[in-house]
C-alpha cells in the first residue's frame, strides 16, 4: 500500500472516493449552500435522499453486524423523537435528522474496517472540506467584514460557513481524516492539516477572535505533535477533559455567582464576562428545562428558540441543549456515551486511528461547552460513535 510514504491510488480507492463524495458532500456543504438548497423543494429532497440511499447501499452490501455500541445511539435519537412527539413538534424533521446521523454512524464504521474503502473515504472528506475551506478563506480576504449579502451586523461577520465560530464545526471531519491520512503516510503532521489548523488561528487574529475554535484547534495540534509524550497517558488526559467539562458546567454554566473567575477567564480571549451574551442564553434554557426536565421539549423551531431562549441556535451549550431536547434521561445517556471510552481504553496502546479519534472527540467536547451543535450533529456524532465502537469489540449477532 505504501510507496515513498505516499498511499497508492488504485481502482478500489477511486471507487470508494466517488462513493464517499456522494455519501458526505451533503453534510460538508457550508451553511450558505444549505440556505440556497432550502429554497428549492426538489433539490432539497434530492440532496437529503442521495446520502441516505448511498449509506443504505453501503450498509446492505456489507452485511454488517451491529455492535452493542450502536444501541445507545439509537436510544439517544429515539428519546429525541419521543420528546418531539409528546410536545407535538415537527416529528418528520426529527426522524429525517435522526436517520441521517444514525446512517452515517453505521456507514462510516463499515468503511473504516476495509483499508481500501477507508483510504478513499478519508481522501474524499479531506478534499471536500479543504476545497470549501479555501473558498471560505478567500472570501474572508475579499470581504474582511463579512459577505455583504449575508452579514447583518459588521460586529458579527458572516461567510460561507455562517458566523466565524461555525467554521471549526464544519472542518472537524476534514481535520480528523487529514490526521489519520498523515499517520498512514508516516507523517507527524502534513501541510493540509496545518492549513486547517493555522487557518483557524489566522482567522482569529485577522477577522474575529473565536475562542472556541482556537482552543479546539490548539488542542488537536498539541495532541498530534506531542504524541510520543502523550502515549500511555491518553486515558488520563481524556479523564481530565471530562473533569474540566463537569467543572465548567457546574461552576460556570449552572452557577450565577462566578463573576470574578469568569472575568479572568474571558479576558484572556478578549471576551465579555457573560461569554458574549451566552450567560443569558444559558439562564433562559435552564429556566425552560425546569418546566420539563424529565422528557424535554424535543425538536423546536428556530423561531421558538429565538423567542424563548434568545438565539436561533439555542443555548450555545450542547449539554444544556441535550437535556432541553431529550430530558434528564437523554443527558444521562449522552454523558454515559462520552464517558465510556475512559473505561474501554485498555492498558495496551491505542491504534493510530483510535488515538486521533480520542483527541478530536476531546476537542469537540470542549467546544460543546459554548457552542450549539444540534443542527450539525451529523458532523460530530459519527466520530464519537466510531471511537466508542472501535474500543468496544462486543458484537451482537445481527446482520443486515
């Protein structure tokens, strides 16, 4: 498979490169194209159906076996569907959203088990993401204060990915795939991976300080560059990340009397003590949760979120969004899912792929603290599933 440390391109790689483009293009499209597609019902339907059909083809043709790891994810989305139905919400939208995420989880897991399929997939996701990322970067140079037709306020410039904070969410799959390819090419870090990460830093300095993106990109960069030092300590670093998540939620998000500490924390990133308005969103969400903490509200429209929480994207804290949508049982389930890798990691060394997945997931968890992720779950949840499934080898005898 290797020649001069470069992965050879063969017919199988190319076939799965094309299949992977059809499978993932819809999810990797920047927010701008989503808005354009929504204006045409026929195109919107085609864009939604094509990846589902491709994913179904992959799942059926592989005769895959469903692992125990998949059932918590099914339950996670069942709780969302159930809560939406109980609150008489848009059940069709939720079912489609859930099918897309769960299909991606299974399809990507299947692809990861075959080297030829995996190479095609990794290159497709990396290339698609890089293409849109470069286009977005060029537009930030041409329109440093945001694309005029998209930007409502110069204080919040808008580009292809939406506001600057959204960029990191859309490129996480590309960064993950690029890092895995680097390992397969026996590189510590490639030029493409550096373009992704350094581009985030450059944008933060030149266009708009995005603390979330900077922290996540820095974490991934250090995770990759310090692999020799981290090796053997992954489990405990992962635990440290989980502890930081808990401390932030209990001491800052749920605690209104943390002004002094918060001021010191936010000043480092040139942000206000209310986390650029997020404090109000958190408080409003907590107030709503207290009314329906058991089962949650399910899926709610952007207009509902804007009116009752204060922002079209919800609370800007994924952990609050989970309990708001799925109730306390959904929160417990999600926390159990992200905690599971700590207990599944054995004393033996992780594979290169598992090592990358662990680092990328940790970076995503940190972003969960101050960013909305529900509408882009299909970019992150499959990565979390792949990590859990790769660590848990227990298999249920069930074939498609």
